[in-house]
């Protein structure tokens, strides 16, 4: 999440200087790889600026050669660690026994409606998802070319793809990807007319809403900011903690459970942590979070305390549905033996990431199969 912000910030600075840049994007992988399709690296003509496409083994090679490689237009370079035959493959010690295709292209500070970096900046500013479909390989008889794109957001579709049939196929694929929230790599056509495209769902940073402004919330805000969450701190009462302690938060509000509705972003993708240390306020914020339909609701403190709040809410007429109970995590956080506030923050955010990814938060050594699901074709 944070990487996207850094790339957007770096591009905005370059654009203000009317400077070109080079964008390297992982467009396809096979086998075991460190990064997945959609990972990006942004560089100027002489240095790395933001992002990454591997664990550090490919960046140096890209920085040395990509500007020269793209002198005549976008190119796809395949880095392969599945073979030791260096005469027929790239072998950079990826350490993952996989293959990575990287689209490398120069980008100018122009105003084209399908500009990939401007699209990323726009999605971050709008705080809404969109789809960026990028052609990265095309057969000799196709009119498509690497670097052509179709973008989809709430304002509609924009594209520089000239083939009518391909344009229609990509538009349908982009709409389906946005609805499902999943990126994919697709192949349209066959033989010398085949076209391969990365259809990528671009998502803004996940909202994290923290109801509470005590000392333990400071560590949670700091770690959440480092991970790239869009963080909102809702203060319900003075706690003695200086407001400057929450400077990493994107939004700071003062509200009670009665006044927070409509002021706090509680969409379906949001994660909420209830930690005001005030039973009455925690109870009100807990109900607000459960009714919102947000992806994750965490309640700090013992399970019995949460059950007490739920019992009191039931007396007032609110009984959570089974679906709402499944989204409630109490006590919030993974069982990692956390005691200090920083450790507790790590445990909470670890569980948030696991929950929204459909994972259990268990040790990876117990996981059968690949760490990440294979990209759909």
C-alpha cells in the first residue's frame, strides 16, 4: 500500500519538473517469485526513485540497462531463475525458482487520458479503485503494441487500443475485474495475432479507523502509517496524549458514537479498531462498526468485556447477525505473545492483514502449496 503512495509522490515531483521517467512493471510471473504482477519500479534517467520489482536482485540490472533498452519504445524483459543456462536465459539469482516478465517503458509528463502514472495518482486522490489494463506482448499480425492501455474508473473507459475487438474484450475484462476486485493476466487471440494483457485492479490504501486516542493507539497509528494504511483517529475524550503524537494519521477527528456517523469513513474495505478504554463509548463505536459492514472489526481487551458490551447492546435492541459476528475479532490481534504497545500494534495489524486476505495468520511453514495464489490466465 505504501509503495503506491511513494511512486505517486515521486511521479508528481518529476512531472512538476517536466522530467521523463522510466516505469518497470511486473506483468507476468511463473513459478515462485518475490513480487507479483502489478509491482512497479519508477526511476529517472539516472537513479531509482520508488517501488520495486523483486527482493533486490533485479533492480540494479534494470537501473543500469532499462533506459538504453527503451530507446525505441516499450520492451518486455524476461528474468528466469529456473535454469542455469545463461546463454539462453537471464539468471540473476532470484532465489525463488521462478520467471518474471517485466515491461519497461519511458513515460513522459504528457496529458494522455491513459497515462499509467497519472491514473495511479488519480486513484489515490479519489480514494476509489479502478482498472489499468496494459498490453505487454503482441503478435506480429496484431495492431496492438506493448504499452497500449485501457483504463476504467467511475468516469468511464479511456483507451488507446486501436483494435475494436480487443478493445471490447478488454473493456469487458476490466469491468469484471473491478467487480471481483481481482487482477489477472489474459491472452486474447492465438498464434501471431495473440495479445497478452495485465488487467490490474488498482486499489487505494485500505482505510483503518481507530476509535481511541490513548497512548497505546500511538504505536498502532505509527505502524499503520509505515504499512501504508489510510488511518483515521477518532478521539472521543481528552486522554493527556498530545495531538502531535498522532501526526502520522491521515485524518484526526473528535466525535462520540452519536456524532461519528457520516463523518468517519466506514466502507466495506475498512478495518476498525475499538480502543477508547471507555466502556460506554466502546459499546457505541462497536455497534457503529458492526452496522457499517466494514471488513474487520477489532475490539481491544478481554473477550468477556466484549461479550458484556454485546449483551448491553442486545438489551437496547441491537443483536449482531451471524455475518456481523464473523467480522468481529475479540480480543483483537494475533497470538504472538505481545505485551508492549508496539508489539500489540504488530499483532493487531497482522490479524487485519490476514483477515482481509482470507488467511488464518498461521506460520507459513504450515502452509501447503504456494504462498500466493497463482495469477489467473
